[in-house]
């Protein structure tokens, strides 16, 4: 039988057939000995073949179909391995906040680089609009301008008050969409606003640490009434970049990619080389300093908490 992975709890997977039936399945042992360098050889969004176990109500996954794409991060505990967050995506929405808890520009840039590297269109959802003062709204406009000017659509919403939720609804029709973000940014609250019947568990942000607690403990896919699926994922505290070579990195910054052919040297690192079009654009403020600092941070392999 063939099906779609709609939930992953680590050792067990929920598989949904085209007819809508769901089965709990485990992985056949050979999946783990094929040179796979990820902690999870199968992820939510994967298409698989499975067979039922004799005299059991559970199944065994026997084959993984080729993926259109996937999004991955460095495993926190196993630095040489990656963790696949989800597969076969049409788009990824990163839910961010400017306060309580603040999402850093470095974290946003790491997510966008990862999405670029795996050919996944990305959009930014700025949540908690209800908390913004007039000064906060000005800062929000500055943040949005950074990303809109290089081609990333941005939306500001309040999941709590329902502000602009319909704009997000319109993005989802007939698409497989990943929702991601730090714990506490209101990702589950936003999904609840989009699909009230799910009643996903939410939590308050800690006043002591200004960080959210994990309310989603595993990735899960939900079908939308208007067509399409959304994938809810555990909140990400860190986002380690994996499988991107240093000489390729600039290709995943759209504003740098456009200028790289004009660098004097083909192997320009865009750090201190003469005749570098990137450095010239930075000096002329055509490239934002925050974006270039993210480039350097990733290039030098700095802390994933950027």
C-alpha cells in the first residue's frame, strides 16, 4: 500500500492512504543501513510504501519515494548529522516576533538560507501585532523592508486578535506548507486561528527567560478544508546549517547572488578580496549590514543561536 507520512513521533509514523485511512507504522530495519546521514530517514510529508504486519493493526514502511525537496537542520546532539524537518513542501512560513520572545535577524537569515538551498519558497509571518507600540510598528516596517526588498513576502498578523489572518489563509490553498519558528512566537496559536477545530496546545512565554516552551513535541501534518496541508513542527531554538559548502553560501543570499558575477575573482569569498562587488554594495548600503553579518556568521561556522 502507498501513503503519506502525516505524523512522526521518532520511532513510529502515522501513514495516511489516499482513501483517508490512517495506520501506525514503523521503519523496516534496512532504512538505517543505507548510508543515511540524518537522524530521521523518514519525515512528515514523505510518500512511502508500507505493508501490514501479520495479525497486527500496525504496518511496516518498506520503501521511500523520491522527494521533491526537504528542509533540514543540523542535529543538536549529533553535529555531523542532520535532522529532516519535513519533506515535499510547496512553501515554508517562518513565524517570527520582534518581542516576547524576539526572533533575531540572524535566525531569520539562517532559515531563509536553508530554504533557498533546498528550493523551498519562504515567507515571513510577523506575529503579535497586538503588542506593538508606535515605535514598534516603525521597527517592524524596517524589518519587513529588509526582506521584502530582496524578494521575501512578509505579513504582519495577530493570532490572538485574528488580525490579517485571512491573508495567511489565502497563502495556503492547495499547497503543502511548513510552519516553523522559535518556541513562543505563537505558531500554534496562529494554526489554531487558521484551523480552530485542531485546538493545538499553546503556552505562555517565560518572563524569566523570555523564551517559549515546547508545546508541539513532534511534527504533524493537518489537512485544510480549502485544499492543501499545513505541517506544524516543534519550536526551533537553534538552526544549524548543514550540507552547504562555503564557496556556495553566497548563492543562497539573493541580493549577493545577483552581484557575484561582477566580482573580480571567480573564487571571491566576499570577505576582504579586492574588486568584490558584494563589499562595494555593502559600502554603498545596497546590501544590508545585518544580512552580510549573517553571511559571515554562517561562513565561519559560528554559533547556531545567531
